[in-house]
């Protein structure tokens, strides 16, 4: 999955890829994470989504015209695909991480509340490409060859709002009426995640951004260690 989603053409492109010049990465280890507390909390949340889906499956997260399937779900890796429930838009997605935060994520998960400012709000961000995740493995001004790490996470996207322009002020997904801040619709339901596709001005992003804001909607399943080449 790491190698099949790697895009060497985009490896050094974009603001988040500042100072990167490598064209590939070499995976040195893959470790399965076993954290019972995180796992049980995630499974409980997944059951809640399954109950909702029993009343009618969610549309694919990429159902909008012009959007393609989540890349990690198109590779035909049966050993991983069989662990997911597609009816709730559960996907494996990458999350790049600097070395000093690895232990905290393995022990506590990814805490979206610590995100202070980002293009599509204050959530936890994920990528369908290992190239994108690699951009966050170290400081933009102090790049090294490695070793570096990224997580491969199970993420429940549910019903996803497709954001065709940034909104840094989001602290939860919009409601079904697409309210961007405080919602005045009372009983209106909310989207479960955001998929960011475009910049201001309509320019398409190099990589789509997948964002969740809800507790226990992710499980860091694997820790991938690699070197840049």
C-alpha cells in the first residue's frame, strides 16, 4: 500500500513538501499496534455507524462528479480490505508523524483537539497517498533522510462533506444544510467527516485531504518506518 500509493512526480511539490528532493522511500519495518483501549473505543464507535448504515448505506465518500475512489481502497490488497466495512466508508489512510509524537499516538490515538490551524478546520488529517504523509514526518526546515514514520490508520469517514474551498474555522463537519460555523437548524444532522479537494480560487489540491473531528473515529493500526532515497 505504501509503494502503490507513492507518487514520485508529486514528491517535492507543494508548500508542505518544502526542502524535499527525494523520489522514493524504502520501508524498513511495519509494526502492528495493539492497544485494547483504543481498539475497543473504535469498535464501539464503528458499531454506532453500522446501526445508522442498517437504515441505508452511506454514499461513497467520493460520490461527487469528478471524484475518484479513495486510492487505498482500489489496490486489491485483500488482507487489508477484509478488515474494513465499506458501507460506513471505513478506509485505511496514512498519517505522517514526527518521531517525538509516535509514543503519544500509540498510547492515546490522534487527538484532533491539538490541531490549532489547518486548511479544512481543527480536525485530524489523513492522506490516501504515502507521498503526502511523508511530508509531515519532519520539520520543513530540518529535513533528513530518516528513519521516519507514518501511521496507517483505520478511519471511519461515514457521510463526508466534500469541501471545494478551504475553511480554517471548522471545528466540526457542516450540517446537511452546509452551515459552516454555528448551526441554526436545531435537529439537523451533521456530516461525519470532510474531504477537502480545492484551494481558494478553485485550484485543485495536489492531494485530497481527509479530515475527521469526532472521537474514536480512527484507530492507528500500523506503524511504518522508512528511509528517504
